[in-house]
C-alpha cells in the first residue's frame, strides 16, 4: 500500500495552511482543528509506511484517510481560488472586492468552515470505526512476507541446473576470471542491476562451479534481509565457512554476542583465502558492520556483492574493487529463455510456427528482463491457440491479477517499498510518461518541483535537491539512463516497461495518476493527475475532472482541454497543435508549470500575469516573438524558456531569441532565462538580476560591450552563458570582462571574434564550450587545451586557417564537433592528446581530403563524417581504403 502518497498529500495541505495563513481569516478555527488531526495522521502514516500495510482492513483505513485528505485539499484550494481571483486585477477590481464582493466572501468563508468541520467530525470518528472492525494498528506483515519470499527465491538460484539457464556462460567466465586472477590483495566484486535482472542467478552459477570452489580454502553464501540482524548474519557466515571444509559447527554459536562472533570469524579466516557472497545488499550499514572481521590478509580472498543500488556497489571496503553492471538479455537470448519455459514439452523446445509472431511480441514486452521472460514463458505453457490470441491482444502485465506473474510483482515491489517516501511519488510520476519515452532531466525536475514533491534543504536550491532525487532513483535501478552528458550526468532517462507497469498499477489504485492511451472513451477520472497518450476518437469533453491537479498531453492532435479543472498545478501541452492559448488558462491561479513548447502559438495574452504561482514557463519552438508586459508580474517564476531553432545549422542564425519586456528585471526568483533579445536597453536593465544561473542573450551589438560585461560580472551564480550577435558581420566584443562567474560551466559564443578573449584561461570549471562563426585568424586551440574540466567542444566556422593542430592538453575531452570550416584541409592530433575522447563529429569540411592525422591514437567509440569530400570517403570505405587501417579500431563509423 502506498502510504507515501497520502503522506505527501497531507504535507502539501499543511504547507498551504502555513504559508497562506493571512488569507484564511474567517476559517481559522476550523483550519487549526483539522490541522492538528492531519499532523497526527501524518505521524501514524510515516510509521506505517516503514512497516508496510498488511490486511484488507488496514488498506481500507489508509484509503479512507487518503480520500479525506483529498477532500481537505479540494476545500482549501477552492477557497483559495475564490479569494485570490477576487484580488487579481487593478485598483477598480480591488474596490469591487471591498464593496460588492465582501458579503459573498463572508458566505464562502462560512461554507468553507462548515465543510472543514464536517470532514473533521468524520476524521474523529475513525478510532470508533477501527475498534468496531479490528483495525487498531499496522502490522506490516505483507511487506515482510514479500521480502521473505524474495530471499527464498534468491537462494533457490543455488540449485538451478545448467540447462535451465540462458546467456550465462560468457558472463560467468568473466566473473570467474575476476575471482581467480591471482591478485593477492582482497578484492570486492559488486554485481549491480535492477530486480529480476539475473544478478543472483549469475553469481550462484559461478559460486557452484567446482573450479571456483577448489580455488579457495573456504566459502560462504549469505542472503541479506531488509531488517538484517548482524549477529545472525555472522552466525550464518561462520556455519557456511565451517561446512564448506566439512568441519563440525561450533556448538556455542547461539550464545555468542557480536564481539565474540567477530573474534571467532577473524581467527578462522586468518590464513585462509576465502570466497564470500553477500546477496541482495540494500544499504551500506551492513558493509560498515561486516568489514571488521573481513580484513585483508593478502591471500587472494574475494567478496561478491549483489545489489540493486549503485551507492552500495560503489561503497569502498578498503580493498581493490570491481563494479559489474548486469546486462539484460539480448534478443536471441531472451527468445531462447522464453522457449525453454513456454515450450519445454515440445521437441527441442521449439515454438510452433502458428504461435511465433505472438510469442515474439510477448518476449519483446519483457525488454530483456530474465525474471519477466521466465514468468511469462511459464504463464504461456500449455495454453491453446485462442488463449495465446487473447493474451497477445491484451499486452499488459496485470501484475495484480495473475498468480503466475506474482514473482515479477514481488521482486519489483520490493524496490519500490524500499524507497524513502519522498521518492515514491517521484517514481510514480514517471509512469505518466509513455512507454519507452525518453524523459528529459530538466523537464522532470521542474515537474517534480511544481507538484511539491521536493523538500527544502538548507544550502541547496530546490532544483539541486530534485536532481539528487533523480540520481537516487537511477542508483537504485528504478530508472534507466538513456543519455549522459560529457561527464556522466544523466540527460535523459526512461522506465523499464515492467517498472512502469508497477508504477501505473499503484498510481491508479491510489488515485495518484491515470494514463489514457486510447481504447474506451474517458468518462470520469478520479485520479489527481492524468496523462493523455493517444485517443482513438477525439476527446470531446473531460467530465468529472474538477479535482485534477496535473494534465499532461502526449497526443499532438488533442484539441480539447479539461474546462472544469480550475485547480491545476501542471499543464503540459508540448507539441499539441493549438494556435491560440485557451483563455481559461489565465484563471488557473494554482498553476506552477506551463509547457507550451512546440505548439503553434504566436503570442501570449498580457493576462498571463495573473498566474501568480507560476514557476516554469516553456514556450520554446513556438512562433512567439515577443513576451507581454504581464510577464513581469510572475514573481514566483524560476524558469523562462523562450528560444526556437531555425534548422540552419551552418549559418549564424541557427537559433532565435524572444523579445522580453523591460520589467523582466523585476523577477527576483528567476533562475534561468533562454534566450532573450538585446533590445531597448535590456542588457543594462538585467544587471540587477544577480540570482541567475543561466542566461541566453541574442541580438548583441558591438556597442553593448560595457553593459554586457557589467551584467555578466554581476551574475556570480551563473553556470550557463549564451551570447549571440545580431548578424554575421557584427563583432562580438567582451574584452571589458575583468572577472568571470567563478562556477561557469557552459559557454556558447556566436559571432565574429577579432581575437581569442584574454579571459579564456580563467574558465577553470568550464565543461562545455561552443564557438560559432568566430572566424578567428589566430590559433585558438592553445588557449583552450589547458582547460582542466572541458569535456565537450563544438567549433563551427571558428577558424579561417587551413590547419587545425591539437598539440597538447584536452585531458578531459570526451566529445568534439568540427563543423563548417570552409578552408580546413588538415587536422593533426599529436599522440597523447585528448586521451578520453569517445565521440568525434566532422561536418561540412569539404576541403578535408584525409582523416585526421593521429586518429589512430584516439580511443574513439563513434566517428561521424558528414557532408565531407568524396576523396575522404573513398580513403576509408572498405578494407581497400588507404586510411581504413587508421580507423578500423573505431566500433562505429558513420559516413554521409
């Protein structure tokens, strides 16, 4: 049971009651009374969340608390909507509020107080109901039983036959090589991956190998429980070590305390090379306690950990360490495993031809997860053709309804239950994105903020805390990284289909969120969040959605929005083909996130200034050229995303900014703004915006140099800076800069440079540099080469010379793009330069006839050669190419 959803809801209500107290006159008594009850319920729910909910009575109790908390939230939000709507406007509106609206406000306050008192009366009746039906406390048996089942299943891997396994031989050999590499120092090998990925099976198959066992004097396997007892684990370990040498177990183990157990274990292992497997480790506390008796005696001992969590895998036990990320099954391996389970009674385990297309689809649904493939194969065993057809046409896992799939649910649910309550709703929220959707990190962070999921942490911004949540979910194998930046920071991630299925089922049960992906017409939605993926018919109306808080659309053709939803916090209309912003949007006082990216909008109404709670406004890739003056009223705005790409990558104008009003400088909470045009003295006006961490400015002129440099110097928190001139002949002048923001990480300069800025050598924290249309006459690489953290370098028409020579440095560079160098005919890379580069992209350099000299020294993973000369292509295509030997070590080469 997801108690965290209810706990989050109560926290949000309490936050509103604390921060909006000045608006609550007339309902204070009712608010204070219900506030006390909510605080008591929150304390109870935190304890219950740790233990887990067991029987149906307890589940019903939590569901009732949830419904009442939702009702309180609705009453408070409706009250706030009425009061704030009366206050928005000018002097005349406020006059009307004091005269005509005053009696109406009194009536609304009376109605609100009455509703809260009624809810409070229901809450107070809960103890009596509990006593009547025997729901007096949370036992937590369900969670404990699930974990015991998972532990037993893990240990059963020790008894699997070789012919039951698939794709194990190569992985096992790699692990055996690690175990028996002859290194005398103690080594820890951590196997990390999501639940059901085959970690335990791989380790068990290796552990059972006779060659491995003969290599060590003694060996032991212990499986860790979530609520482990260190003394019990030590006793188990001692017994296993003794039994591995066929020695009688010590008779007095049960009476020994921790100190005596540690002493015995240390003495026993003193001069023995041993193998120890610690299966299913959930936190580093165990490792802290267990490392004491496992000190390195330089005899070649090995410890294997299996875990779902990256921080556990990376934990340093004071000895040599290897981390192995378990890989999911390849397509052929997945098919073989499925056939072993589904068609074991057939000759050679072969799939009947008439079922093959169905079976391939079902296997594809598992996305290489061994546990899911095996469970689904077992489910399909002995099914007839009509049953196969039925399951194929309903490709969902129904984890809650099918006993055959219970193993999948239990293992995945264990990962979910182990999440801190703050992360549970963050995880559930990811299920609102479509299957296989690549979720942008920055977008997800802003959505979590708007929903109120992110806690305030002293010394950190809300954005930083939200990003730490994302990293934690990735470390726990709950999300998969699709793309990282040059230093490994996640840029895009997605959910495994089964993780998503689990999250969707919990979300729908808890009314946390719902997904509409076609099929039957939506009539009424009780969930607080809805995500529209596709619709077989146009959704003409959204009935029963007055309580909706988030509305996300992934269906470009959707034209109708929920008209009743006045309480929305999130409205995501990215790529929806609408030409005008619906008028009712400006009435959504609670709105914190508004995404209009990729729509057909050409302007925003000035009344957008009434969205006083708005934190994020995204109008990227729209036709909006000018922002209305009302933007200056959005005092809670943190992120303003405004630019649009032109698809003219070889020209200067590959991106266009948006004209901002003069009052934009009044937005003191604004953190990021991209990209605004330098018009009407804007550069001078933004000098007071010292809180910015990212800014992009286009249409810059030579005469702006002094004001521009003063603005940049004032922005000491700046991390990202983008500057673009107004045309190709304009010179970008920034020599007046005397000091740079100390933590600047990303710099993009678009425009002609007379010389390399003298302050380039001060960019000691820079990780990304892009020079576009700089057309420098002097060598610029020598000043860039020494930048200690530069990981990504993009050069577009940055140099007018015929030769680029990389003589030294670029020690951290992983990605480089060289684009549109009209005269470049030679690239030289000296041996030892850019030792970490993985990605090289050369585009539109038609005078370049040979591959870069020294490319054979680079450890490239990908080489792109796009729009290059025919001579260059001929020199590397095929084994007969003159330059082919220089690039044959590169795994992926793309020619175009």
